[in-house]
C-alpha cells in the first residue's frame, strides 16, 4: 500500500505529549497520529469504506529465521 507523506507542524508541547502517549501505547508518533485521525474520522462518520487496516501495535514479531541464536547455530553470520 502506498503511503502519503505530509509535513505536519505541531506546537512542541503538543508533540511531546503526543510522543509520550504513543510510547505508552507502543506506537510510533506517526502511527499514533494516524490512529487518532482514523478514530476522529470514524466518530464523525467520515471514515471511507474500504480504508486499509493499520498495522498492529508494537514491534513486528520476529520469524525464526531472524533470530540471532539460530543464525549462530547454523553457522550463518560467523566467520
């Protein structure tokens, strides 16, 4: 999915509060802004049908082939 990039100017105090809230929710500041905008659009009845889903909160789960322990056991990443 293509993502639109925008420049957003915020009061530094608002940004700091938003960043703390995002951290509490295990989201990036960008994801928190999108989450809040989607919620506001939904509550106002303006969220378009067919809008894509947001990625779940937190870091993506590692797959077994991404864990450092398995790479060492298989000899990958060692010289």
